[in-house]
């Protein structure tokens, strides 16, 4: 019973950490996407009154920022998939370490 509770607490702490990490990664991505949108909007607004080269430059900056967001999302998903394929938790410990850990949790 105590081992099951310990595993449940460990998994809960792990999930809380994962949610915090995802939140920390999403905030800059949203900011970059918002800035890219503003550049594209600015290009649309200045198009009637500005030179074509200036409009093209501002629009290109917005496109590159969108590409940067896509690259960050792609790299994050590749790293995440790689970590899942390695296995985690108990697979990283030897049998002796697992036994010692379970004895320290149960108090036996």
C-alpha cells in the first residue's frame, strides 16, 4: 500500500513538473507568434502607402518569425519523442538499486 502511494506521489510530482516545463516553453512561442502576426499586419497596413520593397521586407520578417516558431516546435517534439523512446523511471536503475529504493520507501 505504501509503495503504491509513493509511486502515485512520484508520478504526480513528475506531471506537475512536466506541466510547468511546457508552460515555460509555450509563453515565448506565443510571444513570438504574436510579434510575427504584428509584422504581417504592419505589412498589410503600410502596403497602400509604402514602397513595395519596404512592404516585402516587413512581410519577410514576419514570415521568418513564423518559421522560427515552427522550428522550435519541431525541435521540441523531436526531443520529446527521443526521451520517450529511451524509457524512463525504473528502466534506468539496476535491480539492486530498485530493491534498495523500494526497501527505503517501505521502511523494511
